[in-house]
C-alpha cells in the first residue's frame, strides 16, 4: 500500500469511528440523564411501588446509581451509560490512532508537514480537536462534550475527504520555511482548542436558555425576534432530556473560559509568529492582507470576550455570545477568506 | 419648553457638573471597562471591510477600478475611507480612543497595584462559612504550631507566591489565630505588563512607519544596481526617513536559478548575487524567498522574477535605435509574460512602440497559442508594433509596463490588417513600410528585489514577547485568597483538640483551588509534612 492510499484508508476509517463514537457519546449522555431523572424520582418514590413494577431503584451508594432491572439471573447489569461510555471511548481512541496514522502517512507522501493547504489543515485541525477533548476527558469527566466534538470531527473529515481533497504536492518556495511548522501548527492547535471551547459555550448558552425558561414576547422588530428565538431554543432545551446530564451553565462557562484562555494565548503566538514569518518572506510584518485582517479580527474578538467576562453586565450569556462571534470569525477565516478573497495567502486554498 | 440640561440629565437632582466635572465624567467613561469592550468590538467590526473591499495601499489598481465601475456608490465608499480602511479617520479614531482608554486605565491600576504590593494583606473576614470552598481539620499540636507550618509552607515560593499575615484576635469564646494569605499579585502584574506592552507595540509600529523605507529594484541577470533612490523602480519612505541614510552598496545579479516541476509548479528560486559594500570586499551570496540578505541598514528580499528578453530595434535609417533587456511581467503560473518596448530615439520619423507577449512553452490549444510551462521549452514572442508619439515628453511619469496608445497608431500590413508576428529567439523581423527591424537576441531572467529597513523591529519584537509573557501570567497565574482560623487554647489538653478551619476564594474556573486549600490544611495540621521538610 502506498502512503497515499494508506492515508486515505485510515482517515476514512477514523471518520467512521468518530461517527460511531458520536452516537455512543450521545447515548451515554441520554442514559446518564435517564439515570439522574430516575434517581431523583426514586428518592421520592414510595418503596411500595417496587412490588408493583419490575424495576427497583438501586441504593444510592450501590453498584452504580442506575436502576436495576430484574433479570433471570438476577445480577445487577452494568449500567447502560457505562457501556455506551466504553464504546465511545474505544471508538474514539482507535479513531484517533488511525487519524494519526493518516496524518503521518500524508506527511510522508507529500514530503512535508501535513498542514499546507485546506485539506491538510482540516484533517490536522480535526485531529487536534479530538485530541484536546481526549486529554481533557482523561483528567475529568467531560463526556457531555463528546458527541459535539466527535460529531464535528466526523463532519470536518468527511468534507475534507470528499470535497477538499487534493493530491499532495511539494511546497511553493514561499512556504518552504521552518515558520510553516511553527506558525501553522500553533494556529491549528489553537483552532482545535477553540472548537472544544465553542462546543462547551453552545451547551452553556442552552443551559442559560433552559434556566431562564420562556420569555414574554414584547418589544418590536429585532427584540421581538430575539425573544422568539430564545423561546424556541429554551423550549427545545427543556424538551431535550439529555440536557439533564449536562453540568450547570456556570461550570460550562468556567470550562469554556479555561480552554478559550489557552486558545487565546496560542492564537496570540500564532499572529506574532505569522508576523515574523511575513517579515522574512515578504519583507513586511503586517500588510492587512485579508488573512491578516481576519486573524486580527479573531484576536480582537477573543480579547473582547475575555474583557466581557469581567465587565459589569456582560457576564454569563452576553460574554459567551462574544466568544461565539469570535469562533464564527475563526471559521470564516478558514473557509470564506481562503476560498474567495485575494491575497498573498491565497495559496492556502489550493 | 424648558431647556434640556445636557449634563447630568441622568440624575435630575445632581449638582451641575461644570466644565471640569464634565471632562472628568467623559474621562471616566472613556476609561471604563464597558467602553473598552465596546471599542474592542468596534475595532473588530471596522476591520472587516478592509478584507472585503479593494484597498489602496494593497492594490491601488483594483481600488481605482472599483471606484470606476461602481458609480456614485464607489465614489461614496472612496470618500468615506472604505477603500483605505486602516488609514481612515474612523478606524484611527477607534484605536486612538482605545489606547487612550488603555493608558487611562492602566496608569491608575499601576498605582493601585504598587500600593497594594506594599500594603498589608487584608484581614481575615469575620465569618468563613459564607465561602464556597471550605474545609477543616484537627491540629494535634495546637494552633500556633499549625500556623507556623502553614506560613512556612505558603512562603516557600518567595515573593511571587503567597503573601501571608497572621494575627491574633478576639473570637466569640476567647482568642483565636487568623491567617490571611493572598496569591494574586502575579496575575495582576502579568495583566499590567500585557497592557503596557500593547502600548509598546503601538509605539514601535508608529515609530517604524516614520523611520522605514521600502524600495523595489528590478535587476536583469548580469546587471547590477546601486542602493540609491534614482536606481529604484519604486521607492516609499516614512516621513522621518532621510535618503542620505541609504548606504551606497552595489548588488549585481550574477545568475538566477529556478526549478519547476514537470507540471510547472515552482520548487525553488535562488538569486546568486554579489554584494559590494563601500570599503569591503565583494561578497558572493544567495537570496532566496524565505532567506533575505542582511545588509548594513536593512534587508534585501527576493520578491519576484520573470524573463527579460534582450531586443534590438533598428530604425528606418539603419541605426540601432534601441538595444537592451526588457523585463516582462509574468501574468500566470506558466509565465505568460507581457512587456512593452518603447523606442523614442529614432533617427528620423515617428517614435516606435511595441507590445509583446512571451510564451515560454508555446502550445497551440486549438484557437490560440498559450504557454504550458514556465520554462523556456518552446519560447515564442507575439509582437505588435505602433508608431506615433509615445507621450514621454509630457512630463508626467509613465508606467514603463504600459504603452500610452492615445497618440499612437498600430503598424499595418500591406493589406491593411494590424501587423502582428510570432518570433523565436535569435530571429529578426522587418517592420512594415520599411520602418526598420526588430530582433529578439536572448532571454535572460530578471529578479525583483525589495529593500527595506525598519529600525523599530527589535523593539517591536521585545514588546510582543513581553505582551505574550504578560498575557500568560494574566490568564494562568492564580487569583486566590486563603484564610485559616483556629481557636487559641489555654492549656495543652485543649490544644490537642484544636480544629483549624480553612476557606478559600478563587474564580469559578480555578479547578486547582480546592486542592491547594486542602494541601495547606494538611501541612498545617500535620497530616502531611511540607515538601521542604521532606527534602
Ligand atoms: C488594546 C486594547 C486592549 C486589549 C487587546 C486588551 C486585552 C485584554 C485581554 C486579552 C485580557 C485578558 C487577560 C485577563 O483576563 O486577565 C484583558 C484583561 C483586562 N483588561 Fe484589557 N485590553 C485592552 C484594553 C483595555 C482597556 C482600555 C482597559 C481599561 C478600561 C482594560 C482593562 C482590563 C482589565 C481590568 C483586565 C483584567 C480583567 C480581569 O480581571 O481578568 N483593557 N485585556
């Protein structure tokens, strides 16, 4: 097998495994939610109901907090949530390994680090996102992010393999630099971190909406529309029972902040390293090329987000929204700016 | 109707502010966090048109064409600065205000920080039970012993760690020991450093734009240029740059190496050059795309390259009217290049001009000739000629790559069609009507070099690194306050049942805070010994 086909095969395999992991994470989440709801009900329930049904509530400190269904052999079964967790983890880790093989073989095939065009950014960026999640997950349970992250990676890899794919080529003279390794790899790492932070932020905003509940639709025009949208989201979040397994908005905010802070420092470094490289390659460190404009916009928006967190009246959902816009700008920079804007960085699109 | 009072309209009964009060109010607004935030958001928003609309500094021709083709709408955008966003009044206003706000915010904070550093650690709150992070543990050897150990443990990191204060105070039943410790100065220092460094970056960029110069020289293989304004093809300099600072070195392009793949993708460009600085030996070296050449007072970058065919034009009197290399500008990846030959110095008759297209690897795609590869595999030059007045005497500087056709008429065949020929290297063609001949002699390459100096660069780099360091501390250094309280026992027996209570205040995202509190408590109560003691 040539490195090229090995790379493609492993990346496709990783895509499928991530899809499986995504489903398993989602199942895990809704199972935990079930168990929480049932545990809560169990506390209120009269013991008498046990005789009537087939299900008895497990003791709070027993073999697992879930309900135990009486089966023929009467052994308490491993909780469904744990099984889903096992599947999700296994699929994700194997996917991650295959993904890594796919990246390395791509690098061997093209003779340089695999991040010099959109296809390569995408396959590397999605790898980093899953890896960041796996690292955080290893330290504490953030499985409520799992479906989002692996889902994102599935879609990104799928798009990369089907529409962005380009045969590996050597590097243009302008890219033949040690700064390619530094600047772009850090950019991709911070992007991966921002992705995970973004998913936590989306959950945070849903939790806020759920906590706040339905609003009265008042005012005119945009305010009205905003209330409507809020009510739709809140209604949806109230209906989604798996949200019961997602931590409180405050916790999610703290997690998103920690990730965004790391991402922001790395992004700051990316912009600075880019300026040093531009100084080497083009003879000016900053030229307001479209890519540079957008990197700046992203940086300023994340800085604004960090400010907003500590500004009166901007805590909570409002500052979270600023980070959502910053993330949108990040994605814009990667898609629209690469594909449609003319500039010195245009080779990134090819 | 009562006149609306402009000042203090928000609080009807407040005393009138007066001019000074008003100014102070404005200043307070400008330096508030909320205004800083709004200015940051505005800065991001205002940058976006700069990536969408063509901008004069980046692409003058595109900006002019945009105005041309969009009627009043284009003129409006032009007049309001949207075609030079980063030099526009409104963009400048935003960042000037932002930095005014920044400085106004940072100076008082530095003063506060300085005072806090020398002030005592704030006293322990009366009640610890309102804090979320709490713990307690029995101290078998009494409160004093526990507090000594905790203090030693906390202070072991030196001045950048915890600041500690222990005091005795009255409690509900008797006396108690209270320890108050803060670990937040590093974070605040980092934050201040970051913001100050941002000001440093702004100053360096501003100074750089005044003291920089940037020039471009196009040099054909075998030729050279001298570092002086007259030798440049383009030259721009900051307001404070003095042309006499240019060091008069000479750079000659000995040869230019390129390598393209079979598919025509560039793999390498290398300019082999000889640099002669006044008073030193000539130095043979190379300039590549990512490897500029450092010379005294600046850097030389390889910015572009192409073909510069050597042509000779003989006029109707049989005299050589023009002979030399003419740089052709590449138009695409296959180096389809266009060039203009202007021949003003004909012996008699009208001036001549030529527009030529060079196809390095000409192939017939069925309808026309196109270039299939950037190397000279099958070079062909498509040539048209003009006669008339080149317009060089008007005094307006002309673009050497464009022929002003307003006073020229195309040369025509005997059968009155526009004269147009395809040449190969070494070939000579006769011009119609006995106007002379045109010869394509050779095809050397040219390299475009950018020269640039910017004395602010080292300062900029230092400011950037300080910003990054400050930011890291600002975001990752802890912001924690810790308190320990324990009753002071009268006798040894009671001391043995002393309970030390601990509480900590830390931001929500600080996942390590609880652990640290427990560790301190453990050290204090003897559950584990301090790391120092272990060593
Ligand atoms: C050039 C514009 C500015 C940029 C890019 C910027 C950027 C930042 C960043 C990234 C942080 C996060 C660090 C942290 O959370 O500790 C921060 C924090 C902070 N900034 Fe700025 N800032 C700017 C202007 C200002 C101005 C004008 C003020 C004053 C009104 C200000 C006051 C603060 C304060 C008080 C914090 C600390 C927040 C906290 O408690 O964590 N900044 N700034």
